[in-house]
């Protein structure tokens, strides 16, 4: 029973760190933009945080449910998840960011900051999950 709690703890910590962390990072990001008198809600910033969060959750859950059957393939599946994130960027964000043939630093950071944070939390949670003894699952 104690071992089962370890897996649950990793999952709960992932969701808490991702959601609360993204909210805090979003607040800090918009605060910095505001203090520098830059457009705060420009460059699809809200959509970028939502998309990165949802993709991180989706990828984590897929890997979580495949962790026993596809343990040897999880690295490749994780890399495929990163490919999905870049695909989302090029479909949802790049056309409007590059409409003027120039992706500004603000536009790049609007997507890149939540991407990096989500990737970091996702990676750390998967490392913890994979380091759990197999009997605990």
C-alpha cells in the first residue's frame, strides 16, 4: 500500500507543480511586461500558457499509463511529445508571430517561457516516476 502511494504522490505533485507553477510564472511574466510598459496580453500569451499546460498534462498522462507496458520506449514517446509541442507551436502560434516576417522577442518569450517551465516539471515528474521500484506500481 505504501508503494502505491509513491506513484500517486508523483502524479499529484506533477499536477500541483505544473498548474500552480504555471500560474505563478504567468503572473511573474505579465508583471514584468507591465512594469516595462510592454503589451501584457499580446502575442497569444494566455493561449501559450494554456496550450503548454494541456500538452504537458496530456503527454505525462500518456507516459504514465504506458509506463509498465512500454517502459523501454518511454524515452522515444517523451521525445515524440516534444515533437507534438513544436507542432502545436508551428500550427497555433508561428503563423501569427511571423505574419510580419519577424518573430519578436516578446512573441518568442510568450511561448518559450511556459514551454520551458512545463518541460522542466514534466521531465522531473517522469524521472521520479521511472525511478520508483517496479513493485510499487
